[in-house]
């Protein structure tokens, strides 16, 4: 045999190591090229190269250890076309190629076989190899989540670099809070609770709070924790029936107490002493009277102690919910209507306002909206689309800078997004894929 041909064959054999049954179990590689494609609008594609033989070969082992995908999978999470094209190389020669779906059934196509990439160790190893938590379920920091089934649901930021993402683990009704100091690129878990997180927020740095507990249609059992060191440590403040929507541990806060059947009988309560005492500032009696629909307090935001906004809403159904936007200039003693026809489509989820009147509104099955005149007029933002992308939470830090947590297309899961132009354009910061 020609010596040159023999060396080539020997080299190819060294690239792929087979197990007893003939299945490839490892690959000799020193370079990995990953090309992410995402055909949906607004979801960036990218290509990254890793030159770390140990990390690349470890990823290949995990990939090749995946089990065959089950035949005839009945249902899968939504597929948004996110695909990872992987090329493993050794000395600039291709040793192995693989294509992995980042959404839907998460199938991996390797050497003519269809494997099931639902295994969490695969996504965490990929994230660690790439040095980014892009495709780790509940990815926090270097691809380690508070639990195997955890994802962010609500956010609060002090400034453009420092903030909180909180959420609830799906495997059990437990909650967590994580802290970022680099604008949302990485997070570290600092709080864990056996109860779900109901809300989280920040006051002047370094104060923050988190509320955990549970509610039914008549009452809530809420544990309120505070942090005075930027979210690094937490202590229990008190038990209370209110669900805070915002709370400065040293001052202003507001929240809701469900009564009977929300939202038409919920009570909006206000505190000026960090949650020690609360008083009712709005109820169903505050909201407009309609012959065909009961209205009740659903959302509120106070950019200043005396100046606040209230969304009154009716019973939701079939993608519709009648709403009215109201405002107070005397800490809730009196309220006046701003908009009597406030986005009937979708279900009210959140509002945030700046003292100068800049604000956002978002909801389930609804568009995200922006105002610059205190709610007198609104325009549509491109971040959300009914039944496709949902804004879970948002925080407006200045008239231009803000963050939002979204779910669905085009990210194939939950993503932290950032804007520097009041929501006209958005940049993906971090992605949690769909939980299973």
C-alpha cells in the first residue's frame, strides 16, 4: 500500500473512536466551529470558534452519548427554526459534523442518526464550551441554573449594569433571585426559597426586595425579604397579605390584595414606610362603571410618591380585556381617567413610568406600547406580537435605556433584551430556552 495513503487512513481512524458495538463514542478534535442560524426576524445569527482540545472533545463525547430520538414524538415545544451547525476539526481537517435544533423537539443529526438533545448536560456543556449561557435551560452565569427546570420571569435593575432576575423552578414550586453586575450577560444566584417568587424590585442602590408565597382568589400569604447590599444577601422583613408590585425598603411601595374574584374586587394598597403599614388607595369603586362589565384595579405604578398610574381592567377572555388608564396626583386620594379605551386586546400584565411621562405598557397576547406624555398617546413597539412573543417583565431606567424579559418567538424561549432608544430597537442579552 502506498505510504501516503496508509497515513491518511490511519489519521482518519484516529479521529473517530468506536465502542464495542461500532457506535462512535468520541472524536479527536482541537477546534469547534458553531454557526447559529435563526431565520425569524429579530433573532441574531452568529458564528463562534473554540480552540480548546479538551473542551471540544468533551462536548463531542456528550453529543455522541445522546440517546436516539424516540419515534413519533407526539408533541414538542414550539419550533422557531433556531439551529446550531457544529463542525469538529482536528489539525484543520473535519472530524465530525452535527446539526442540532435549538427549539422544538431539540433533535440532533449526527452521522446519519437522529439523536435527542433534550438532555440538559448537552446544553450546559455546549454553553460552557462556547463561554456563553445562550442555550442552557435557566442558564445563569457559566451555564449553571438554580435548578434543572428554572427560568427568569421578572426583572428589576438599578442601572445599566446591575440588576436582578427572579423566577420559579418548574420542577418544584421554588423560587430564586439572581444578580448581574455586567448588564445581564451573567448572573449569580443569591436567594432561594421553597415558595414561588411573586415579585421582585429595587430601591435606591443597594436596596432590593423579593416577595414569595402563594395566593388564591381571597387572600395571599406573602413573605417579604429585603437586601441592603445589592442583592448579595437577604433577610426576612415580615409576613403580610399584600403582593407588592414595587417596594423601596426605606419608603414608597404599592401592591395588591385580592378580594373575592380578581380583578374586579382587588385592592390597590400604598405604603410610605417601606411596607410596615399599608392603606387602600383604589378599589373597584375607583374604577369606571360599565353596564356590561365590572372593572377593578389590575396594574399600578408610582414614579413619584404622589404621582401614580392605575390600569382598571375587566374580566379577560378570548384574547380581549377591557381596560381604562387612570392617574393620581395626590397619592391615590383622587383618580382621573386618562384613556377610556385603553388597549382592549390582550390581558394586562405590566406598566412602568418615568417621572417625565415616558412609560411602557405590556400584556399577554398583546403588543408592547410606549408613551412620552404620561399615557395621553401611545405607539406600538416591535418587541411583542400577540400569541407569538410575550413581554413578561420590563424596567425603564431612563428615557432611552431599558430592559425587558420576553418569551416565545423569535428567541425560542425566554430572553433578556436591552434597548438604548426607548424600545425602537432591541438587543438580545441572554436566552433561556423553552422549559420541558
